[in-house]
C-alpha cells in the first residue's frame, strides 16, 4: 500500500513522493521517475523521499 509522505512544496509540484512495500522492504518513489533504495525501515525510506523532494 502506498502512502503520501510529507507536505507538498509549491515550488516543486512534480515531486510527489510515496512509499511502497515489497516483501520485507520499503521503497520510496517519486512522480518524476526517481526511485530510492530498498530499505527495511519505513522511516528510512520516508527520509530518502523527503531528501529527494528538497533537492
């Protein structure tokens, strides 16, 4: 199940991040096509997504 992470930034509307679970791992995805590494900790996947959205 995907969930929306973090507030939407008015300066970067194309960067809408979500997290997705695949087995024991959680991955961050962005609407721009970026994908984060597979993480066992959901919190780390969310941090990856937040860092990507602010770049």
